[in-house]
C-alpha cells in the first residue's frame, strides 16, 4: 500500500525511523542528482546527500507544512551545496572518472567517431558554460531543466517571488546561449 510523504512524515515525527527511511529511499536519487549536477562530482555529491538527509531528520520538527516536504528537502540540499562550495573555496570540478564514464556512454551511443566526437565536445562546452553562469541563474536552470521542478517549487525553495524565478531562468538561458556561442567561435 502506497503511503503519502505527509503520512510518512507524521509517523517519522512520532519516532518511526523506518518511515523516514522510506522517505530517504523515495527522494535519495532526485536529491543526489540535483547535488551531483550542482557540484559536478559524485563523491562530493554522496557526502552532501548524506548531510542533507541527516539535517532533514534532525530538523523534522521544524517543517511547518508536510505537504511541502520536497521543497523543504531541496532547500536543505541547496544550502548544503552552498556550504560545501564555500568549504571548497569556491570551486567544484567534475572528476576524471565521471568524465570518462560520460564520454564512454556517448561513444557507445553514437554511431560514427565524428558524431561521437561532436557530442563529446558539446557536453564539455555545455558543462563549462553552466559552471560559468552566475550562481542564481545556474541554480534555477539545474532545478528546472535537470530536476523537472515547477517554477512555483523553485521560487519556494529559493525563497524568491515566482517572477524572479522565471526571470532568472530566462536570463540564465540567454547567458548560456551566449556562452555557448562564444565557445563555438573559439
């Protein structure tokens, strides 16, 4: 029988650890995916994902609206990323192993060496361009395009007006297009 997040939260608040464990199982992949794209490194993302769920568990009592659990969880994950970013002195990088895995997948999926080479170059340019976006724009793009969140969810997570979330997305995509064009000219 499927139990809602709200019901599981209610049980977890009453001390049922297995209910929170079910919430972790439900949300772990999405939160890890978001963090992974934010920091660009699976090892760091695993640590930050663990920190996110630990912090969520410790602060369950502070969640005022159980219906907004997912937004609250993304907010914690974003804060963990930002704190991790500061600890790393402002830079994250994609690990060599992860780059190799992604590029190997492209090689497998593409039919000719020329097409595979072009795809690999596009992926590298896009990753670099996203890393060079202002943080506010990068966060909205990652949440909207890679996590599939709605603008109202993004606005809630970032504690900004809906119109600001939309404008950051628009400006971010415009900046991303410009950065990609600049890289194509080089």
